[in-house]
């Protein structure tokens, strides 16, 4: 029999955020990324959303390593929660690992096995040979991965764009992708975020030129807000300040921290004498001042939001000031960002943002770049990743236009796996996957109900599902369902029958070759109930699986 490899997405396929993909060969397993997602208004009282790790934890004996593509929160943010339960080695590039250790320290995890990996490095773990490939993105030191498995080579792009003139000269490694294509790529997993955008994504250098024009014309103080992880954008601002003989103050803890870390590792060059503490800066004429700040998403307590509201202790925005929001406005944040923009205008500042000026470029590949990636790697099978369903589907269609046969393209969502041999691919699953809600630093124990805000319990209700299983994990009684505050049982007998059937069906689809595991069965039950209730009622009740072994 041909050896098979399984790709199991635990997050990031069906949403932008909580990226995590398992690669499984025999009893061995590695994970690509381990990210979080920030919750939307639907989840009051919740700080983060992280992937459901139960499958990886159930297989922890063979869980060899985590490989990180880059340091964005949607790729590293859930690591502290994973490492609490599974002390696996973590591989990543220097900048990624610096951001990771910072995050781990915040969570009180002082000993982790972090292993530096540089582009073109190759690491052997179990049956896998993992090679890092340089890509460009909106954070420095990003990589894609080529994973040799007994079944063939899997290429995962990570988040990428093809920037032909990156600020640090670290070009995407076209040659590595081409060589892989020549040798034969079994599966390509590629970033779908910007599949709706025609053409090529512009270079980070172009933004620099546009910012330079605004710097040249600004009569007074310049305030630039961007993401603290966007080292190259910050590099532009520092360079421009030096060029126009201005000085810069950094506002925001993460901004100050990342500038220090990046400078120390050599990813950021701070022109001499350009950085100044705030009190020294504000003592200068306003035309000499630059403030580089966080808060580009209108976060209520950020320096920028306080300035816009006239509540910042030391900085009063005034006519003549130029404020540049040099970042994408993340969908869902339009209202809070709008409030900040209005406030800044009201104080007399001029405001430039994505909607009215060229002050930002994306870190993700557009259609033509995505086609280049497909053409360089020429994969046998294609699995679009990193996107909502519409992005994944759009990317699947795009792959069709460059000649990948539709039966070799798989649009999958979290918890649905792909099993591939050298000549065949089939969809397998379902695997436990779902959004685990984190309130503060506590998460529910795996297998028990996840910790949620009381308000959700009150608003969304609770559903308890009990089943009895035998030693092999076969369901011998149930599922029985009890509900509080979700549906009124007496009037909804038929619906409850449907829910029971949905749970039974999911359990029936459980991979019988995998030994019975309470945590996995619980997670499957939770996923099935949540999906059912969410589809019917758009609600997210707490689901409590009760599993009796008889
Ligand atoms: Zn990213
Ligand atoms: Zn991402």
C-alpha cells in the first residue's frame, strides 16, 4: 500500500484567524502554526478564541513539533495554551521566536523548547523533513514550509505576498518554490486572504514613497498609527523622520517592545538620534515631531483613541497635525476606527487612511501572485487555506484557471481532513475542531465544558448531551439531550430528534481506526451540537458532553 499523509486543519479554514494545520503520517504528527483570533461582538466577555487541540493532545505520544511560519497573533497566539498541555519543540525564525518567547513569558511559561530555523534550513522530525522557504509578508522573517513526508512533499506558503523589492532585501525564494515544483509537489496549501483582489499586491517600498510625499508636505506634527508587528512600516517612518529632520516618539507598549526587539536582532535600523522620549519631543516645534503609535484599529484605550477624544495626557491634537492610519482597517472595526477618524478631524487634524489615500499595502498575495505560486509549485493536489469559505472557494476557482483539475482541488473547512497518497486523495473526518473561548488566562480543561462568560450562559443557554459507549467507543445508548435556555423542549421534540440524529451521525463518522478517546468524542459532540444550534438559531450555547463508559 502507498504511504498516506493526512492534513487536518484545526483552524483558519473557514475564518481568518486561529490558524493551525496538523500533518499526520502514521503515528507521527506535526503542527503548522498555532494562532488565535480576536472575538467579535457576538462573544461578550471573551478575550481570545483558540483552536480545539484535543486531537493533537490525544495523539501527544507522536506529536513531534510545531512549525511557525511567522509571528502574527493569528499564527502564534494560541501557543501558550498548547504548550501548557504538550511540551513539544517549537521551530521558527529568529524574529518569530522572539515574539513567541515574549508571549510565553506573559503566560508564565519560562521553559519552552524553541528552535531557531532560518530560510533554507531543513529539520528532520520523525518521518518528516521540513524546509523553511523565505516569503515576504507584513511582518519580517516570514517563511513558507516544504514538508517531505513518506507520501510526498507538502508545500505550505504561510501568509505571503510576492514583494519584488522588500525593504530588507529578503526576496521571496522563487527558486526554492521552483525547485520543489520540478521535483514534484504533492499538495500545495496556499494563503487565500486576498483572492478577491485582481492583479499583483504592490510592494512595501511603494508605500514608503507615498508616505514620503506626505511627510514632505506636512506643515506640523505627524502622527502615524500602524501595527506594532509591522517592522518595515516602522522602518519607513524612522527613515523618513531622519530624512526630513524630524524626531520620533514611540507610543504604545507593544510598539516600544517590538522596536527594541527588532533592532536588537538587526531587523530594524534606527537612524542615530531619531528616537526621543515624549517629553523631549513635545518640547520641540511641532514641525519637527513624529509620533509613531499603535491604535490603528481604533482600540478604545490606545494612545490614538485618547488623542482623538482629547483625553491624552501629553499630546493634544491641533490644526496643522497630520494623522496617517497606515494599516488595513480590519472588517468589524470600521465603527471604532470611524469614531477615531471623526474625533481627529474635529480637533482640526488632517487624516489619511486606506479609504482616502495610498498609505498602506497588504501583506497578502493578490490573484496574479497566487497564480504565480500555483505555477511555480505545480501541485498534484491543491488545498486553499487562510480564509473564510468565500476566499477558499475563490482560490479553488482561481486554481482551476491555471489548469489544476477540479477533482484535485479541495475546499475544506476546520475539522475535515485530507488524506493523500502519491496517487490518490480523499476527504476524511470529522476531527474535533472548533472555537475554544478564552476568558482571561483560563480555558476549560480539554474534555470539559469550555470556560465562558456567565453572560453567554445566560444569553445562549446550555445543552447537555449524554451518551453511553462500550470499551471500543461504540455508542450503546443515547444520545440523550437536555437543554436549559436554548429551546423549549416540549414544543421542540422534532427538533431535538434532529439534533440527536446530527450527533449520532457525527459520532458514526468518527475514524474507527483511532482508539476510543473520551476527549475526542466529547469534542466531536460539542462540534456537532454547536453547528446544529448555530445553523438553526444563530446561537452559541454552552455544550456539555457527558460520556459514560459501560
Ligand atoms: Zn500574517
Ligand atoms: Zn495570518
